[in-house]
C-alpha cells in the first residue's frame, strides 16, 4: 500500500500551484506563472509515468490479473458504522491509464498556452484555473468513495465554469459559462439522487464494497435493490440510470449536450483540455468505474448503448454543417464520446465478452491525443488568422507547415485510417458492436464515414481550398502571428507522434473489465469495410472542398431543409428556450417568485411589524424613573402573592 503513496503528489502539486498563483500570481508571478504551472504539471506527469511503470510492469499483476490497490484511505465523515465519506486513492488499470491521459494532455496545454496566452492581463489567473481544473480531474479519477467522486465531480464543474468564462468581459463567454454550469447542475442532481439510492440499498458509499455487494446475486443488498421497484423498474435500474444522467451531462450526451458548442468561448487551449482528456470523458470514466454494477442491469446498459449511439450519429450530422472551426471539433468530441459510451453499453463484464469495455477505454486513450492535437492545431490557425470561421481560412498549408502536418495526422487518426491510433481503437469498438448489436454496428459504421467526411471538410477548407486566402495572411506568417513560438509548436509535434504511435500499444493486455488480458481482435478482413468507407468519405470531401467549386453548394441545395435543420442543431436549443421561457418561467418560476414575495417575505414583514408595534406599546415601561420601577415591583409581588394564596387554597 505504502509503495504508491507518492501518487498523492500527482494531484497535490496542481493544487499547490492553484493556491500560490491564485493568491499571489498577479502580484508576484505575473510573468513566471506559466513556467511555474508547466513545471508543476511536468512533475505530476513524470510521477504518473513512474506509477504506470510500477503498476503495469512491476507489482500490479497477481496471478495474471491486475489488482485494485487502495494506496490511501481515511474516513472524513462518518454517518453510521457502515456509511461514511472516505478520502483515498485507488490504483487500478483505468485510474493509472487516466493519470497518464490527464497529466500528459494537461502538460501539452500548459506548454502551448505559454505562447498562445502570452501578454494576457490575467495570465497568472489563467494558469491558476488550469491547475485547479487538473487537480479536480485527478482527484476524481483516484477516488475510492462514490461521494468523493461526486465532490471532485462538482469541483470539475466549477473550474470549467471559470475557464469557459475566462474572458468575463465578453457577454457570450459569460453566457456560455453559465449555460455549461446550469445544464450540468441539472444532470448532477440526477447523479446525486442515484448515489443516494445506491448508497441506501448498498449500506455503504465505498465503491469497492458496492461492487462486491451488488455483483453477488445471493447478497441481501442485491436482492433488496432488485426486488424494490418504482414505475416498473428496479431501484438498481433507477440508481444506475440517474448516475448515468450525471455522466451524460458531463460528457455532453443527448439531450444534455447543448452546453458543449458554446463552451468554445473559452481560450482554445482550454477547449483542448476540456474536450480531449478531462471534463467530457468524466462521464465515460464514471460508467467504466461502476461498470460491474451496470453489467448487472441490462436495462441500464441498454440506455447507455442507445443514448451513446444516437449522440454519436446526431453530433456527426451536425458537424457536417458547422462553419466555426471549434464548433466542428466540439461536435466531433460529442460524437467520439458517444462511441465510447455505446462501446461500454454493448460490453459484458469479464473475459472476451468484455471487449467493448476495453475498446471504450482504448478509444478514450487514443482520442485524448489526436483530439487535443486537433484543438491545439486549430488554436494555431486561429492565432494566425484571428478568426474561428472557416470562410476566413484557406491555403494555409505552405504558410503553416508544422500545423498542417500535425492537423493532417490528427484527421487521419480520427478517421480511422491505418496505421494511425484511431484506427486500432475504433476497430475494436466496431468489432464489439458487430458481435453484440448489428443495429448499433450499422450506426457506428455510418457515423465513422461521416466523421471522415466532416474532418476532411475541415482540413481541406483550412489548408487547401481558396489559394487567395493565403495572400491575405502572408504577412502574419512571418511574424509572431504565424505558427507561434516553439512552445506552441512542440506540443503539436509530441501529440502528432502520439497520434501515430499509441495505437500500437497492446491495450488489451493492460486495460480490461476484469483485469485479465484479452486476445487481440484487430481483423484486417473485418477492417476493409470501415476503412473503405472512410477513404470514400475523404475522397468525397476532397472533391467538394479541396478547391473552390460549386459542388458543396449543390449538395446544400439538395439536402435543403434537412441541411438547414442540421445547421441549426435541429433546434434543440430553441426547444430548451421555449420550454424555459414559455413553460418553466410563467408557470413555475413566476408563481414561486410571487409566493416568495407575498407569502414568505410577507410573513417575515408581518413578524417585523408586529414586533415593532409591540415594542412601541411597551416602551413606556422602560421610562428610567425609579419610582415607576418600584411601583411595578410591588405590583408584581402583590400579583404573585394573590396567585400563591389561590393555589394554596
């Protein structure tokens, strides 16, 4: 146990950085805040790799199975002999994998921000918020207690609110931060209720004990929670679905996805951090952490499967129509998270049937690198052209050779083209779906083709297309607005190498649902269909967008109303606004406000006025005249004497 105590420093270093920069950064570390934050994350990253090496290659495996190790645990709040909120550190395959992902991507973002955010007035505050966000996510993935998860879960929400609204002088950024916070709060209410249900029937909040009790069909806790029902569903189903609701909010699954595109109002490196390896994958990690429980309830897994598949398809369709470079990537993230979710949904717990679990975690791992590369590449482009709109870009491949090469690698990876990282993880997901649910497989295959189309639509529009656009940016390419400083280029090169190489990691030997290694499942014959569809989609995208022509306009005209609906995000935001403004506000908000003003406030005013009137009426008793007080005294004595005589009789 004590062998892993050093892991505690991995989250504590960002926390210390947040405290120092938050309290003293603007006054004492205005210019060095970035170096301090980056050095802190570099240390945490190195410790994460040390922990991974020790766990996966030294002492994590016992009898061929990776063990769950509790490196630290202490009771913070004790509610009953069995129920308490414990703070601790869990070391197992998915927590160690997430340590690598979160610290590595956060380090790249810290490094990239040294150049991208240079000159910002609140530079130290920005790095303080980055450190808080990283600490929150690291605390979440290391939690041993489901309420400890919830505490860090909310802290992730707070820190994302601060980062999305970093440019607080922009009304759009303020609105986006509030939207993200409010939407995820509704989802987190479901998460909290789910925790209370599971904790009540399990008699504990400890994740390990909950899994132990609910995965034994003979245990009294399992019998109790599965026999108790509400509206035809067992309390186990209700508890897991409500917990998934929290995960769906953080991971921007339909219909709780509306905050994600607006979150692009934050600085672009923040988008890379939130949408690549941290906040949006928290929901996937939550389902994976509690997967032994989900595997015991088919109804809950079915909901996870179909919500994930529908979200993946919906987001891919919308991404094909968006013109803001960061919004395209945001919907791409939603689609890829949907892939991870339905991969968990089609999985079983243990053995070869747990392929979906392994595939989901594998895709989470590979996606973190190529998606953060896409966002940081987009940041370099935006840094040069000073616009997020694709119409303001084009012909940049010669002016931004490093960004162009890195962005192309990332596009090939997300499109699932071999031998890039996304190919291996996506093939595992497709294989798992094919064996368990042909409908989901069909949706996944079509979504993969759409992914290739919209990503290369983005690539060709930015780096090819209008050659004239290159001339308008020629001056910028040769000054500090070009590809930026070396601190902006180095993360692109590192992440590009990862987008090429991490797919070759034998992931099925390390991360599985039961800790035991799986056989490799990449079948080159099976891969022909998805790869062929992706290549066709890329070629189609090239014919539309590689050079300026009327084909894309004709395609828009052909799809007509459907294209417009997709461009408007199928009016989901408008539906929320209608429900809020036309139903919630007038029929719920206004009556509550009236009751607050007239009943609650009125009652309190009545108490105050009554007290004032009584005080006015009796203030004469406090006249300050001794003879009056003596008279009151003897009057009281006389009254008490009469009372005692009456009682004595």
